[in-house]
C-alpha cells in the first residue's frame, strides 16, 4: 500500500501517557492511517532516527492576539511544535468590539501586551463586531496553525 507520507523509525510519543516506542507513522491526506511497522512506501518519506514523533501541542496561554495580524506563522510557538493556539487570555480579547471601541481596546491591550497601540490598530483588519465575526476574521488570516479564542 502506498501512503502520502511515511515517517520512518521515529521515537513515537502517542499522547496517551504510554511509554514512547520506536516505529513508523503513515499519513494519508490529513489523517494518520498507521502507526508501528508501516508496510509499503510513502510518496514522501522522512527519516526520523533519533527524533521524537508526537501529536500536536496546544498552547493554552498565548499573547498572540495582535501578532496574528502581521505574523500568521505565529512565531515562535509554531517553531516549537505548537499546533493549536488559544487567544484571548488575561481576561482581554479583541471581540466583541464595536468600531467606536477599537481605540480603547487597543490602548488596553497595549498595556497588557506591551505592543504599541498603533501597531495593534494598523496590524489587525478590524472587520468584525461580534465574536463569531472575529473567529471568521482569524480564519481568514490563514494562520499556520489551528487558532481559537476565548
């Protein structure tokens, strides 16, 4: 059987709490389809000898609320294996927000995040008022990892 991707001979940490083990991981589309000894070849193969192969990590307390506007890679957390980021921590979030309240919210976030108000005001599209619209706006920024808000 052919797979889209096979990661070979990695130290697999499956996220269940079980002890790590050596093996392969096959991926087809966006789904892990086999773990252990994977028969067949992958259209792409990665040698992971000596490397950990793990599920994604969730960062439950980020300060990327404004940064996502100019850095959809969400660095540096995406460099560290984080695959899901939760925005809206510290009791402050950018939604809901009426246009008349943007300046006030940016000034408050400037204090919390130590990011200049003008960077916040110019770095985000501000094309939302409701929380649902905010989530849609986050999605339209095409972040490199999964993003959700509080």
